[in-house]
């Protein structure tokens, strides 16, 4: 169901807007519209421009809240704006000092990690690094050379070059050092550079001792830095956790205040007699609007008008769905297609009933239905997923049809069917011979659903005052008469009763089809729109004839589409028959219960998914397409309740 909406226009002195928002509007759900757009015909209207004073404070509180661990477990409490500002200032000063120290330690850690990375490949070097770096007549170069170039270097260059290379480690590169005399330095460096040697520069006043000693010392220093960094973080967490409740309460309060302040974005201002007034426009539910008007009736600074004349309202009301709790999860399917327009029928209850019923008919099994029901509702209770509730509801109907079909975990000889076995029951159809009963019932049921959706289409058209879609469309009164007569004739034919007289059939079939064929000219004539027929009349007749032919084909295809209900009921029994055959249950021998369990789980999962999709397809393509547009816009309440005791006035 769609809640009835009322359009409100609220005005008062510009300086009083915060009081009105925090004292009144924050208690109610109101979908605000842009007042500048809604009141475009009002003269001397200007936007309400003012900078949000809570923005910076909120950003800082959000930063603090983001550092808290397990914020969901911290209870909220009341806090005033006067207490929030000193709290944020004090925390900011304390955390800034800790953060500064953390940043210093982080830089030290990165530096030590980089030094460890540099020295690690040279751990096999037996000599003191400081001694190597300070040779008097020989230069030492630390670095690495790609493995492929190292092989070429050894084979073609090394023997003819005045240098000595000492390899220390090998992966994709050969890490090592080479020694070169001062007098040969430029030549040797150039050769190594041509071999893609990447030199590493070590700090001369930093590395003392062998690489093993340096590496151990660096690791010890890194461990000390990590410990101190952990102490800093712990100190920060203790500081935050000590004020955790206040921080989160301040965040909630500032979020509400900031959002409430942002009402100015959709407000407008108008100047009257040297005083400036604000104007707010929006939609409230009928119940909230009545309560709001009653609450403000003694407030002399606030004026509110409920507009009942639709001609004075720009745009349609937003849609707020309100369905019983048992049907609410099915709103998910409706929203997937599109929210209903405010003047449309909300199809949620219709979807809930038809989806669950059709799913059960296509997947009728007592055991598997109970699995779906129990699993779905348990998942819904734990995770609160709408889809889980839908699965649980569908499982109940599957269980019901399982009793109707006499099937429990695929076994059809344990309980007697209340109605029939899908694979065995046959019905004699005059002119067609014996047909599976569930196929025939599925088609008749589909015809009934199509008639129901036509009635919905007519109701929607009446609400929107659409003459053509009320009377002459294929889903309007003409279509309902034609298809209704077709349904009655089919039922009479199937049950062996006499059909109405040929004249009656001719009138009931022919007249609606002619009206559907000429719906546009008739509508234009009745609404006095000219010309009655646009363009060439012969071309119009040809086009209308083929459109009518297409409509007839769509009636046929839509009707036959419901055969899938019976087809899946039969296929489910057939699939479980295969499982039982593989398990040896049909041969009368020992039953392989492992295959029974595995087969049931497989069929339950795979066929349950396929049936769920197929039923949704029937809902969208065969039913929704006849009456439902889904062009509505969602009701989005602007305000949130605030926990502040005292509010600032602007």
C-alpha cells in the first residue's frame, strides 16, 4: 500500500529557521522539495545561502570516530553543542602530540627497513663494511647486476678489466661488490654501467662492522622503534576509548545538526515589509501532517499551509510504501522493477501472493520445501535479508504443494497426494486428446492472472483519468471483455458445456477488437482532439490491422507462457526420479542414502534458483507489463532526530 501524502508550505522569520527545524521538523519524516522550483511563480524569491558552521567540527569528530575500534559496541549518550567544542579541542591537542611522535617513529621505521633491505644481500660478505668503504687507494662499489648480464660479463669482459668482483647473493640479480683502483675508476665504472650494474650507496658514517653485525643492530633498533610505535598507538586508543561514548555521541549529534542545517539548501527566502521570511516545501504522510499541524497551532512565529489543490502543486508526490510486516520483504522485487507512482496500485501484496503460490506449484516437495522455509527464516533472523524471508515464504508454499502432489524428498510413495501426481494425472481436452492436468490448470490459472492484471490496469487508468487506457487499450475494458470471453469460452469448452450462440461470440469478440484497433481515433474524437486520424487513412488501416494482429499474438504467447508452471512441476518430479534411480530406490534394493541426500541438496539448490528466476520473469513480463509502470520516486525523509539538549541559534 502507498501512504497518503500531504503537501506542506512552511514559513516564518529567517532567523527562526533553526528553532523550527530542531524543535518541530526533526521529529517528523518530511520529504523536502526545492522551494525555488516549487514556488517559481512567486516574485522576489531568492535562495537561502549560509555556510554550514558544523562542517569543520563534524569532519574532526569523524576523524576521531574512524580511529575507534568496535564503535558498534559503544553506547550513545546525550551531549550538548557547548560540550562538544571543548571536547574536540582537547582531544585534538592531545592526539596531535601523539600523532607527531607516531609520524617520527614511522619515518624511522621506514628508514630502518630500507637499510635492512640494502644490507641483507651482502650478509655473506666477511669483511668490515666501514673498512671497505675507507680504503685509501682502492674504491669499493656495492650493487647488483642482472643475472644474464653477469654471465656475459664473466665470459667476455671480466678477464680483460682491471677490477675484482665479489658476488654475495644471487636471485634474479647477482648482488656483490667490485674493487677498482683510483686511476682506473672512470673506465671500470663505465664498463659496469654498460652491463646494467645498479650501484647502491651506503652511508659512510652509519655502517660499522660486518654485514651480519650491522643487520643484527638494525633489527634490534627496528624492534625498539616498533615497540615504541605500538605504545604510541595504544596510548592513542586508550585516550579515544576513554572518550569513545562522547565522540560517537558528538558524531551522531553533529550529523543531525549538520543535516538539519542543510535544510537551507532547499529553502527559499522572500522579503516582506522590511523582514525576511524563509519558505520550506515538502511532503508528509497524512498522519504526520495532522500531528505536525496540531503541535504548531499555538506557535505564533510559524505558519504552515497544507495544499489540497493538485493544480497548485508542481510534480507528483513521492512514494512511501507501507505494507504488513509479512509482505514487506517482497517490496524488494517491486523496487527492483521500479517504485510505483503515487497514483498507481502498489503491487507488493499481489507479488507476495502470486510469487509464493507459483513458486510452490513449480517446486512442490514437502521435505525440500521445509528445508527452504527453515533455512530462509533462520537466515532472515540472523542477517535480516529480505531475500531470505522470500525464500522462507516460498518454502511454506512448496511444502503445501508437496502435500498436494504427494512428494517428500522425491519419494512419491510415502504419502498419498491430496490432489494428484504431476507426472501421472491426465485430462481429456476436446480436439487435442489427453494432456497433462497440471499443464491445463497452469494455462487456466495464467488466464485468470492476466484478467486480474487487466483490472489493475483499468484502476490505474481511472486514477490517472486516462480515457484511452481505461476503455480502449488491449489491457483496458475492451481487452478485459475480449480476453474474459475467451477465458469463459475455453472453460466451457474444456468442461464439455455448450458455448454461447455464434452471434453472442461474434459481438463479444468482434466489437472489443474493433474498438482496440481504432482506439486512437475514438479517443481523439471523444476528447475533441484533432485530427481524428493523422496522415493517410489507408496507411492507418494497414498499420492498425498489423498492430491488432500483434496484440492477438501477444495474448497467445502470454497465455502459453504460464505452461512453464506445469512444466517445472513435472520436471521436478522427473529430476527426483533420476536421483532415486541412481540411489537404487526404484529397484527395491538397498538405498544409497548418500546419493539421496546429495541429490536432494543439488536439486533443492539448482532448481530452487531456476524456479525463483522463472517466477520473477512471469511477474515482470507477463503481469507487470500489463498494468505497472514503476515510475515513482522514493520518499526520502530529510531530517533525523538529534540528541542535543541545547542547539545553537543562527
